[in-house]
C-alpha cells in the first residue's frame, strides 16, 4: 500500500484465514472484579527487578521499583527473602537504592545509592553487612555510576562511571554562558576499580573511549570490555572493540572487533581455551540477538546460534558447569532458560517445570555459586511479576507477593494466530474484556509493541505503556500482535521487515483485527488501534492505509521518516530496516512516512509524547497533529514536561492512562439508549 489508501484490499482472503487459539472456558475468562482498574493502582504498584541470589542459594535480594515516580527523584528499595522468610524491605525506600551485588563469600551486599544527597546525578557505592547494621560508603568515588561488580576473590569492586561535568561548565552555567555544541566535548563512561579494604579508586580506561560493558576474567587479574569511539546510544548500534585490561594497570590489549557493540559480556574457559561471550545481533544479515564468541587471545567473532528460532534476551555465568553459560531466550511469546555450551552451541533447557506451563521467565536470572539454585522473575497474563527461588530445572517457589492486590482482578489472555494477506502466519495475544460472554461482540483495541525489534510476551500487561489489562477492565478486548519484524521468531521473520517498513507490518495488524471480527469477538464498527514508539509509528501509518479503525492513540510515534532520521538519537537503527541513509534513499524513507498519506486519514487520533524525548522528537507528533487539525480530523496532542521516551512521573502516567481510556470510550463505546 504505497499509493493512496486502498480500503478494500485488506479483506482479500480473510474468509480463508487461519485462526487458531488456545481455548479457555467462559468462566476462566472472567475475573472476580466488577469495576475497572484505576490508573492510580497501576502507577503505584511495586515491581521486582534485578534479583540476585546469595552465593549459598538460600536468599535473594532484589529491587522493588514503583511504577511511577512521585517526587523529583526515583525512590527504590532493596528487598530480601528466601528459605522460610517472605520477602521484606532491606532498605527504607527513601533513596534510590539499586544494583545489589552479593560479595563472593556472601557476607556483604554492594549497591549503588544517592542516599548522601549528592548533586543531581550523584551516587556512591555502599556496603551493607548481611549480618545487619548500617550501610557504609565504599570509598569516595561518586557520580553517575552503573554496573557494579565484585572481583572473583572479593578484594576489588569495579564500576562504570560517566565523566563528571567540568567545573568550568558549571561556572559558565551560573553565568548563563552555557551554549551547547552538539556532539562535541562528550562525557565518556570509564571503567573504575576500587580496593575494598582501602576504598582507593583507580580509573582503568582513558582517552576517547566509551565503555559499554565489561566482565572479569576468571582469575580476577584482568577485565575485558567493549568500547566505542563516541558516546550516545547511536554509537552502540555500530561496531564495538573488545579489549583486555590488567587490573593493576597497563595499556589495554585489543582482542577483536564486533560489527555491533552488544550489551552483555562474559569470559568462559572451555576445553582449555578462554573465550569471550557477547550477546549481540548480526545486523541486517542476522538481526536476531544471539550469542557470539571469540577467543580471548584474539580472532574473528562467530555466531554460536545462527539457526536459533528465538531471541537471546540476556546471558549470565553458569557457576559449577565448566564451559557453559545461562541464557534467557524468548521463543515466540515465552521466555525460557537454557544452559548453552560455549564450545558447541548445544542448548539444554533448565527452566523450572512449573514455570514452563504458561507465562514467561523475565529479566535478571541469577545462579548460586554451585550452579544448583536459581532466582528469577516470572509472570503470566494474570499474575504480576514475582521473584521465584528454587532448584535449577526443578521446583521453585515465589518469595515475593508484590502483585497480591491484583489477585482476581485481571482478565484471561489467549494465544491466537491468523494468516496475513500474503499467507504469512502471525501470532498474537488476545486479552478478553471484563464480563466476557460468548456470542457477544466487544470493542477491540489492537495494541502494537515498540521496537520494532521487540515482541509481546505472555506476561502481565499492567502499566502506563502496556494497556491490555487496563483496557480489558473497561470492557475492551485487546489484541497484541507480533507482526513481521518482531523478535522471538528467528532471523527470517525479522528480516521480512527490511526494505518494507510499514507495509507488511500494517497488513498483519489489519488482518488480525478482521480475524477477531470473523471469530465473533470484535465488533467491526468499534475497532481501535494504538501503541508507543514504533507502535505509535505503525498506528500513524496504518490509519493512512485503512478506515476500519474508529479511534487511534499515537504514543511517541514517528510521522516523517526523513526528518526523524535527523531528529532522533538512534538514526543508525534505520540502517537495519532501510537500504541505506535517507540522503541516498530518499524515496524509500518517504514511501513509508505516514505524513505522506495523511490526507487519507479519517480516524480520530490522540497523540501523546514526552516533551524531552530524544528517541522520537516531539516534532514528529507535532507534524502529524498539525496536519490532522488542518484536515478537520478529530485530534488532540498532549506533551508531558520533563519526560523522555518513557513516561516516569506518577501524575503523568495517571493522566496518560485516563486519556487513553477516555479517547477510546468517546469513539468506540455506544451512546446510551434514549
């Protein structure tokens, strides 16, 4: 659909479309709750993240993170639980405590906190005895700190620190002489080592080198890290250099160069050889995130899992199992755990059986020092995220109950699939509305995930960004498709997006909505569409291609793919989907720009955007808003001060959720009978 919108071709072949689903009884589709979920309850819920199991496998420390930020700074607390002890707060929750890491002997907890009331971005490292007592700062190093880790022998701690703002610039700011020169004078992230006994800190990296991720060598005498020549997220999408640096000082040694930077790093000894393991994608040729390895002595990186029909979301060490690592892999809509042999690529499932039946194992998997016990976060459609503790591949039990208040309040979700207009099978998740009755048609919202290299997993959808449960509690059926280009389905499926931005994806969404109409769940006259980021882009694009949607919500969406390339902070991402830069391929970018066909839009559209969004500039929403307003299409544009690509502040989240519901109610709910 590259010319004017064709409002008839999207239904071709629908009668022969394959529609499959996992059946559930009508009783199972109904919750015990009779009133809608409140945005306040959603914004205030605590979510567990970053679980870290004790070396002996008996306890877990994790972060309890509020959905919305109530004050100027985020406040997060460390919690601890395990054994016969339910999870409880370990710190007070009046500071931003994060990054918990057990010492190798389990006697101390390392974490990052702003509890000393430093400057705007100021944090310090702290140590807390697991026997009790007050936390104490580790050394004097402060600033923007991330990724703390202990050396294998517990004598040192390493951490990443962004260069502080120069004192000269601070003085100029006071004089209001603070001109900004774009992409010059960057503040690099450095790797620092701290002697735990003395608190003395040393910077291990210098020069124009941005450290992206790092890991200790098994003997603790050195560290490996991946660097880029520039700061910013866009540089991370390009090549990254792998280095080895001695802990006690000396010039780093170049090991290898990766075509993409990667986001996780491990060093593993296997079959007498030390290898570096990185989670990275193969760009256009192999876009799925996979596990790549290279000898520490140097060489050419290779993809360990070239034929993986899934996406590697994270990797971690596997203590007690020589030559193996643990990987969380998303396969279609499920997150699963595998032991991966670094030499052969052989994968062995180690997911606890009770967590395989449904749902997804989420981020932050952690193993005990003997590799026999694990901690992980798990969720399904009607169970908010909780921390589980137990045996690798065996029985596990929840140790947290942060989502207990939502028990009986959430609606059932089923897997559905259909054939798109070209015969491609597309999978999605369908959440049933509150009070669902078979044979009755409901308004349906198609909610589109961001990315586009991402996927909907079978997990709870219960925050400002994931609207399924909120909308379902207001009487909507919600379809969450994984259109072509989504991760979790292997390289061939992801590559279907390349050089066809918006095209097949949009038809996958339209065919999915019509499949739910054919199945008897959705009302053809009451279809809505919406999403955030790339989901906002596909919303803006799809309503230029069809008029079947009666309402739309464009969250942080792109309207002009040419201008977006110059406005956003990740222009290199476009090179994964387009044949090159827009300046040499202007027609390709313009072809997939919603603003090109905006005169064909008839759908009332709500546009939402963070006012300081660097990922998708607010000008993208403004351009679409201005066009629709001039064309006489009902439109509203809401911008949230101080917010970036994600909406963090509690009041803004609540406002956003209320506006989403009100907009769909206005255009999709029938008027009461006179």
